C-alpha cells in the first residue's frame, strides 16, 4: 500500500483555509466521526481529516462504504458555514461539483452526478458525498457541517462481484496513473472556490443539473411517500430533484432513490 506523501501535499497546498490543518490517520472508523469530534472541540473551519482506511465508513442513510487500504481518497472537511439550515443542501451540491471538476481536471474523463450525492463515470459509481450538519443550540443556525468525500482511485473490484458491475475507479477510467496527492490538492482548491461562492449566495444548481445522470430521461423515484415515474428535468436551488409527471406537472422530490426506467425495444 502506497501511503499519502504528506510532505508533498503540504508543500504544494494553495488554499487559504481548506486543508489547514490537515489531520492524517492510517486507519479510522470514519473520517466523518473524527471530524465531528474535532468540531465539538472547537477546531477551525477548513480542518481536514484524511485516512488510508475506514473500518466503518458510511454513506447516505447509513450505508457502508467499502475500499481497501490506500485505494481511495477518503476525506472529511470541517465547515462552520454562515448559512441558514434551510440552505444546508447547497453544501452537497457545491461539493458534488467540486469533486466532479477535480476528477475531470486530473483524469480528463467526464463525470455525471446521480441525485442526490453520487459521482458516476460511464454509468458506474466512482465516489460519493456525505454532508452531516449540527444545529446551534437555538436551532436557528448551523453550528458546523462535515463534508465527507470518498473517491475510488486504485480500488480493484475484480474480487468484488457484487460491486464490479456498478462501481469503478479512476485508475480504470483514466488513460494514465492517478496520484491521490494530486487529486487531493485539486479537490481542496476546487472546493474552496465552490464553498466561497455558496457563502456569497451564488447558487450552482443549474451547473449541477447539467451533469444529472438520466437528465431528460424517464426515471423511477422511490420516495418515503411511495414510488413515482416521470422525467428528470433538473434540481431546484435548494437541491431537490425535479420530476415532470406524464400530466405535465413537476414534482419536487426531497428524499428518495432514483433508478432508470428501461424502455422496451
């Protein structure tokens, strides 16, 4: 396992806030968990937690995240955003764009975004975003938010038949070797720019929607209220999925799972 070259990262870091400081651990239960503990201890915005391996990595709705040691970029960023709780979803949108742009910068392969928080290349998942936030004691503001980003870099799914058909890695998709240090530096820079724009009230949902997996196609959305079928037409400024029903009405979806509808040939 090739470990991160932290000296190279520190010497080339160009950000003002993000990744300052950078906390590194070879093995953690989850970078999210450690970043949350640092938040409660008063660590500053921009602190980043990086790990080679997670023993209890998780995604949205508590799903597990599997990656062998040294095979993925596993990163969590501590934020103290001046955003109302109603706009917290903008962090997921901005992080998704930053991650997609970083992969394209480093690998020169197009990245799509699966609502609400997954990164896809050529129809297979390559990464995901997990944003967990905590409210202030009066519930009127965000005390902090933890943005977790996981990207498969050199993960080999050859011995993972359940994942092989649905997941991929950058070393498979790129035409050249991918160094995690370069991806990390690019991601921190891209994220800092996107985060500053979000705090300045510059929404990026239109850009996000332009990358939407199955945009303009029929999808099945399984929501807490039940399933529905319609055409994916975009996302709202707040991060909700917009689905046009057969009767022309547009449904606003805040929670659910999206699947393509296969048409008969």
